[in-house]
């Protein structure tokens, strides 16, 4: 049987940002994988940052870390969750990466003294990266999301690279435009003109969309489908309605109702190896999201929640989804309440307000503001027996709290907050001190997957069901080895540590002492998936259900 050429599906945004390209791309990837194809998603971000690591999550969204340690856009997390697969560094690129590679090559005479220009050298590098990603993943289909919106100056070279790829492989490249159709409140009629204009602008770049995913708060009617088809020069069946839904996990199911997978495969000349209801397992999960019999109230206490609620779902999206997955599979729903730790420090909120919650989470973070409020939160959870789960900074501050209030080291702290503390129970790694002294902040933390060994008879070991694990990290500071013995003698157990025994990865209190009091130096939320929730989040939810108020 003749091997099929590799196929490329480009997803581009129209009308406005935040229209849902990432979820659309993730959903299409889920469907095509379920039909039997090996799909590798690629995210292209047009900013000049070399990676996402130095960007403020309150403005840009969560920094998602791959196994390799590459710090990426939050859409990479959506891809991994929807497609239940680990992605490679070849699956992500930014303008900064592309330009840096071309400039470094030019500096080393890689172009033999020729003029180096945006076209063809930048566009060639973009195409080479896309092709290399397909080879590394040994995929059948590459699913490439170009960040931003049609009309953004930053996108032009990426769209040009896609256009030239289409010229060379006309039957192997498929373009999808995810566009928004507004319904002005005073008119009450869905308007297609903004989408028509987006298509015309895309046409001006030499690209004609093969499919339009029409986003709106209501379903697309037949008249609007016909209008888009006529004015945008595509067939009616290739106009897909994408109304707002209760959960993003409904999107693949809705897409399949419109036979989006079949349409894409037909246009690419492919036949699906798997037939029937390929989303059966996914639909089972979606049903779980709607049928919970218990409700858990979880407090998420953090140090920079005063920017406004609008950003929180992006800045902590992996934590939010990880909690939801574990709750859904235990027939529960988790209501998350965001609490600014500074409110405890100012007296705006009494610490006793935490008694109303079934569990408390302290997520990752950096810096000193609001820290005393977090430490007081941890003390309250420990003393009152409220299930507590600390992530990265949440584990470090749990160690600080225990050292102060149980071990008796009253000035205990992390040197990130107080470099002159008498008891630096959390300290920066020596190699990190050198990096920071040289101003090397980007991509220089302990990043990516690291192995850990678990102690028998611990909460962590019981949750994982195995002695060796691998989890993703993103931090500079560690538990100071000089204080480990002193802390453990007072009852805090370091139940997970690096193979060398030098780095503490999990800290916990025994179940005989506390229903659930556990912190991780790593970020377990990065490995939580809809069909395979993370074991530590599941253990936390179990404890919350047992102790529910």
C-alpha cells in the first residue's frame, strides 16, 4: 500500500483574539487521534520572546512546562490534556526562536555570506521547523495553530510560510479559520460581515480558508451558513457552527455532530482506520462533568489575586482543570473560590473564614507580597485538619510554617523573601546563584521532568501506587538539606526525594496526624488529563469528600 504524504492543517484566527483557536485545535486533534491517526499539534506564537518563561502569567496566561523543560504557551497544556499525550519541544515555536536561529546561523556564516532576509530565510526556517516536528513525532497529520488574529502584523510571515507550503503540496495542506460572529444586542441578528472581512484579508495574503469554524454565543442557523459559504467561497458543509457551551470538553462532541473529522479527512484524501463511535470514552467523561452528586468548596489562596478575577482562569488553568478532573471521576463538582492572601494580612478577611471550605490549595508563585497571609493559611489548615495541597511555593511555605510553629525556628523563612534569615529552611541552589548573578533569568530554573523516589507507607506512595515517579518542575529554590533532619524529627515527612536523596520533592504529614496535608516541589497539575486524573489531586479530593463540612 502506497504511503500517504504527510498532511498539514493550519488553524488561524479571525475577527478578534480569544476566539477559541486553542480549544478548537485541541478538539480537532482529539477527534483525528480517535479516528486512528497520529497527530502532532504545533503552537506558533508570534511574539519575540524566545519562550514563555519570562512573561507575566497575569497578562499572558499560564506558563506551561513540557517534559523537556521548555516553557510554553498555555495552549500546549490544552493540547496535552485533550489529546492525552506528551508534547516535544519541536511542537512549539515563537518568532523569537525563529529569528534567533536565523541570526545565529548568519553570524556563523551558515548562509555563506548571502543577504539574509525575512523572505525566504525566516519563512524557510518556519517551514523547516514544522517539517522537523512531524519527523520527530512520526505523525500522519500536523495540526498547526498560528497565534493571534488575521491582520496582526506579527502573523504575516507565518501565514506566508503556510501559503508556500500549500503551493508545493496543494492536496496536503488544509486551512481552517476560526472566526467570531457577533450578535449585537439591539439588532438581535447574527452578523457575518466581520468574518467576511477576515476571509478577504486572509485572501490578500494569498490564502483561502477551506473551512470556517463560526464561533458565537448561539448556534449558526442555515441562512448564515449559506451566506458565509457564498461570500467566503467555501461549501456549506465546511462551515462549522461552534456556539458557546457549558464546558470546553463538550466541543469535540459538538464538532463531531457536524462531522468535522470526516470533512477534514475527505479534503486531505484520507480514510479513517477506526470507525464507529470513536469518542465513546470522551463522552463518558463529559457525562461525568454534568452529573456530580456532591459539591466541594475549595479555597485557592494566593498572593496576587487582587488583579481581578478575569485573569485567574488563564493564570492557573492547569490547576483548575486538574482539580475538576479528579472531582468529576469521584462524582463530585469542585467550586473554587479565589482568596487573596493579602486580605488576611490587612484584616480585611479573618482567617476563620477558611473553616467554610472543604479543602485549601496554595498554588505556585514567586516573590514576597502576601506571603505571611499564605503562611497563616497553611497553619490554620494544619491545626484545624482541613485538607491542604501545596504546589511548588505551596510546599516551600508549608515547610517554612512547620519550621516556625512546630520545630520552633521562629525566624525560619525562604531566602527568596528574606536572604538574611537566621533559619533559611528554603534556599536557592548554588548553581542558580551563579545564573542570577550573571542576569541569566530566561530558561534557567529547574525545569521539566525529574525522577523521584517515594517512601513506603506514605500518603504519596499510597496515591501513586508505585515507588518511582517523574514529574515536571519550574522553580529555583529547594528545601535546605541542613534542616531536613531537624524538621523530620518533629513529624513532617519528606516522602518524595530525588534519586540522590539531596532534593526534597514531597512533604507531608502522616494520615494518622492529618486527613491530608501534602505539598509538592513539582507541578503535578501539568500531568493531569481528563481521562487520567492526577493521583495526588485525586487523593486530595478523596480527603475533601471524607471531611466535607
